[in-house]
């Protein structure tokens, strides 16, 4: 062996003292700490005391057989790899032992290289399991509601609601403008729920071509359509025992709405091109920046599906309604992007902060993050100054000293309800973004932080050509 095994403890169990000593010497040379036992009773006691990462154990031993010891060891720790050593005539027994939880077996007389290969694989598998467990703990910690940065009373109320909703299995509808953190809300619900050991699977319904979205949801059978060369598991199957997050739910077709309703009601579906029913145990969270109630009135979204999705509704708070968080989040993004780009920036000067606080943030937190990343990259001094910010935020000082960018971003004053004023404001933001991008809808959608399909809907809604 040219590569030593990872540092760990091994337990060698055999009633033959020569085999115990030989294996202990070989594994010790490879960097393992080795304990030994002469039978199953000693093995269980040694395992309970030392919890080794891998066990090499004979099957035929006095007092307690290797199979009996395997059962006892698995009661103590099911993750430990147990490699059985057996005579050729006991291969059938060893195969059954693998079904009962053994990692693998070797036939006596064995080859040392084979032993080291199996031990290496067992330790590698354990390392992978530990890494996955660590990642899961980090993800769970990252999405704890008390780790979300906010000083806003409205956001604090939302986080308290998330904590309550997470404990249930209820379907959740998350609404709010683009860039307000709807995916973060969904992730916080999942990682604080009893399903947090299962997968968190995300689908952006607006980003998948309409003709492929059904297959994306439910999978397909081989030959279901041109190019379907093998069976494919859909997102519902991939999210089994976990949470499925369907973003931009308002963009799915009426036909797919019917099939989604059936899955939510019956907890079963058929793959595209298949006839077998597939049962599913998945919690569904959906999100949209569109007004589903209005879409129901217009006949664009099924009323029964809307009621099924609207068990619990959470509304994210736009950044312009939580000014307390602009300073907090701007400083957070500054530290993050300065570290990522290895740039030393001490903070944000008062004039730049005034521009950040005056701006209306139509793109919300996503826009603030992008603005701070640009500011960090463009900065040349120890502090972020107004000139480092994007032009629409930095603005041009007017005669009264107010930033033009901030003034331009205010909702249109005049008659009409608040909703009408907001609609006029949104229409102007969309029209100006379209003009800045020379009519290119894809670039406009990217700048606004919305899907191309959502942009087309807004262009039609506001009569913008």
C-alpha cells in the first residue's frame, strides 16, 4: 500500500490468536489504532467501550458467533462497518449477514490486499456519511429562523409564523415580490420541520419549458416521448419524505394544474407514458409573485387548486417596507463580498448609506445583494462611497440635494387607490427597464429578477409594447 488508510480505530475479532496478531500488525502499519477480541462476547464489550469505525470479525467462534455479535453491535451503532471473515462453506451465511447489515465478507484464507481494500472502502463510506451529516447540520443551522438577519417588526412576525408552520405538514403558499426571499422562507420551513432529514427539492416552474414540466414533476417511462431513453424519476419522487418547493406556481398550464391538484389530494400520480400509480409522501410548498386570486377571477388559475394550495399563506415583506433592514443587510453583504473577493473595505460612508436608504428597491434583497457586490468590486478606498453604487441607486444630486435615483423610484402621486398607484409605479419600472435593455425581454427579466414568462404577463397586463 502506498496510501495509508484514514486515521481511525479498528476492531479485529477471531478465536485464532495468529490471525488476530497478523491483522493487527497489518492495520497498524496502515495508520489504524487496532483493538482485538477472541470471541463475540469480548467483541461486543470492546465495541461498546471504544466504538471503532470498522470491525473485522470471524463468523465461527465460541461463546457467541460472529452473526450474534453483529446483531448486538448493530443495536449499539448501525453505522459501523462490519466485515465478516468466513470459510468457503459458509458463504451463504455471510451473504445473509450482509442482508442483516454486514458491510461485506472475505473468504479464508484471505489476501491481505483484499482486506485492506475492504477496510479502505468501509472507512471512505463512513467519512462520506459523516460529511453528509455535517453538511445537513450546517444547512439546518443556516436556515434556522433566528439566523435570518432582520430588525423589522413585520419580518419578526413572519419568522414567528414560519416556526409554527414548520411543525405541521400543511401545504404552504408563499407570496411576495421577486427578490424578497420566498425560497429562503421555504427552506426555513423545511429545515425546521420533522422532515429535515429528507431532501429539499426545488423547481422553478417558469424556467422549465412548458412541454417538459410534467416530466419534471412526475418523471417518465422509457419511450414516453422522443429522447426518453430510460425511466426518469421526477421531482415528486426525488423529494420523497422531504419537501418539494415549486416556485413561480402561477406559470404552470391549466392541464398541469389539474394533475397537480390530483397529487395533492390523492398523494399519487403516474409517470409520463406510464400506467402504474406511484405513491408519494411529500410536503409541498409553492411560491409566486403573481396575484393568484386575480388569476382565478380571470380564469387563468383553477379555483380548486388555489384553495388546496392556500392552506397557509405567508407573505414576504418587500425591502421598501422594512427600511430598518437596509443598513443591516447592506453591511452583511459588504462583509460577505469583501471576504469572497479578498478586498479590504472598512464600511459604507454616510452619503452612500443615505442613497441606499432613500432608494425604493424594486428588486428587493436580490437587488441590494447585487448592488453591494458591485460596490465592493468597484471600490478603490477603505470605504464604500456613493460613486461605487449602481447608477440608478447613486443617482445625480439635484438642486435640493436629493438623489435623483431615489426620487425617480417613488410611486407616482395622484388620484386612485394605493394599489393603483403601486401598479402605475410597477408599470413605469418595467417600461424603463425594457427601454434600458433595448427591448430585449430576456435581459429585462434578468435585471428585474423575474422570469421571462412573468415579464410577458406584466407587459400584457400594463399594455407595454
